């Protein structure tokens, strides 16, 4: 089994100019945190799909009753989408706790210190999208080990830090919010808070005129976009999207089902199956087809829509 090389996975010496399917062979498990840095009894099992200089897309699981000791943080924004279970996230610097349920999203702006717990009797399965970079040259952060702002019965109100809250948007989103959802990127990074995006706070938009599909935007800022395309079956033939392209690298992920992807530039057809991904180089035009008999939910991560 190959090793994960962060910011170059799957490993290549060449420029990435061709699309490729990320099947189970390319998905590499790794234990987080790094075994030499921290206690292994508090770890999770992660699976790396794609890691470039623009985006890192991985999947992880926390078993019932487990938690990840090391407070993690990144030189980029990190977005979680919980696929199954309830993930309890602690912001170790702010003492902020958020429960993220199946289908919900959490945005952790650049530098926000985070660690995850599973207090349920069901496995937590989560996708993680990070942009632009997962780590600095120093690798996994270890300077925060053991530092958690938690209730210990000794907290004094006068010692509580007063935060300035950044804008919370309670209104439904509009298309013009693309690029600043759930908050403006640079503004959100001025404070250490997580931004919670439950199902009813996702920015909804219609994607495509000829072949409209529902687009659920969890996060859209200057670092990354994490979007779910909801593609029903039926309709006129196989239900499909309009052709789309992005100025940056893109990653598509299927948790369940199968989606067919036509790459217009090369004429190739890829099928992304359960827990597989597809890498699409910058600028390539692709179109998604649902030939199945049920709705397909496709996750997309890219810097610019
Ligand atoms: Fe992280």
C-alpha cells in the first residue's frame, strides 16, 4: 500500500493534465494523528483520495465512543460534510462545541483549532475538503496537544474572553452570495469560530438551463467551494447536468450509487462508484449523467465554481 504524500497524492512526478478515477486502489488509509507524534488510543482512520497544491479531499471515520486527541489546524479552510452519524466538534481555542449531523456541514476557517468526538453508538463517517493547503512544511501540528478549552468546574466568568462575532446570515441565500457563503472568507478568518451549515442553511441554486439540477452549496469562499449536486433519475432519458468547467482542479466524490461522467475534452466516460472519486484537471469540460433509478448526490470540491 503506498504512503500518503500530502499535497501530492496519488503521487506523480508529472503535471496533472489528465482526469483520473480514484478507485479503492488509489485511496490510501492513514492514521491521524501521526503515530510518532501523539497517543494512538485517540486516533481516527482516514482515507486519502486527493491531495494537490490546491485541494485535499479525504474521508474519515470515528468509531463509537472515540475521539481524536490532537487539536488540528491548517493553513487553509477545512470543510466537513458528515455522511453518517453525529460528529461533535470542539473548537479547542474558543471552547465552541458544534454537533454536526448526517448531511450537515461545518466550516473551520484557516487556523481554527479543532478536534472531533463520537458520543453516539454509531460510526461517524465524514468527508473533509481543505484548500489551499493541508499542512505547512512542518507537517501535522503538534504544538496544541493537550490544550483544550473545556468545562472543568473551575471556570471564572471574569476570565471569559469577549469575542466580536462576525456576521451571521439568517436569511436564505441568493445566487450573489456565491463566493461568500456562509461568510466572507477573509472576514471569517479574523476570528477562530466554526461556521455551522445545517441542511436548511445551505445556499440553494439551480444549476443549468437546459438540464436544471439542484445545487446545494455548503461553502463558497475565496479558498474553496464544496457543493452537492442532486441529480434525479428519469426525466428526458438519463437525467444529466449541463456541461460545466472550472478554472481550477476539481474533485468529484460519490458516497453511494454511481454517476457517469463524460469528459468533453477527451471523449472519455468515467463511472464513479460508491466511495470513489474523480480528479478533473483545470479547465476541462465535464457532464454528469444519472443512468440509475434513484437520485444521485455528487459532491464537488474546487476553488472557483
Ligand atoms: Fe483538520
